[in-house]
C-alpha cells in the first residue's frame, strides 16, 4: 500500500552532516490511493442507488374544453361555500344552507358521496377568503376521496346571500 523511497547512498545514519549541522534526510513517501478511491466510488454508487426520492405532491386537474357545457342534475350537486370568515356552508341541490365545521367537513363529504355515487362537489370560495382555506379545502376533498369537483369564485349574488354571516 505505502512504501518509502530513499534516494542516495545507503548509510546507516538518517542525518546528513554539513558543516557541523545535522539535517535529517527527507524520505519520499509514495502512497497507493487506488483502494481508497475505489471505496469512495463504491459508497457513492451505493447511496445513489439506495436513496429514495420523495415524489412530488401534485394533483392532476382535468380542465374542460373552452366553451364546453355539461348538463348535470341539480340533485347530484353539493355546493360548498367557503366564506371570508373561514366558515363553511353546504347546500345539497336546491335544499337549504347547512353550516359545517371544518373538523366535520370530511365526514360530511364522505357521507354525501356514499349517499350519491354520482356526486359532484362545487366549491365556491369568497374572493376575500384566505388562500390557505382553499388549500385546506383541496386537501379535505382529497382525504374524502371526492374525485369530481369544481372550484369557482363566489358571485356577487352568493356574497350577498351570506352577507349576514360575513
């Protein structure tokens, strides 16, 4: 692995005398680094192969064609309103408005999905609501395994309907 190469005459003394001063002779050291480089590359390859990268967290969104109109029965639409006060109100079809707590939203979505397999969730978010609430809503829809939903901004009529709650 390593050897020491000494140049010059073979003397028993490792010191060279010059004008009464003794200086040590310098010995050339030659180290074979091949084994260490091999080990470094083997470790590098090992960690590259065994490392698991985190998959990107993304949700696939299918957008309709521009100008496409789809007829949907109103009884299969659950409208979820996210108000600027962080409150949630749901309405099934033409039924009445039902306030729902954030903690109970996932269970309510699962129950509605069990009751109607063709359920479409229409999420209307107030333009002045916090952005985090829309992200929370997307996460809740994903947790409840709701695959058919639309995100829409609240219209002026929707905002006026909930004017007392805001």
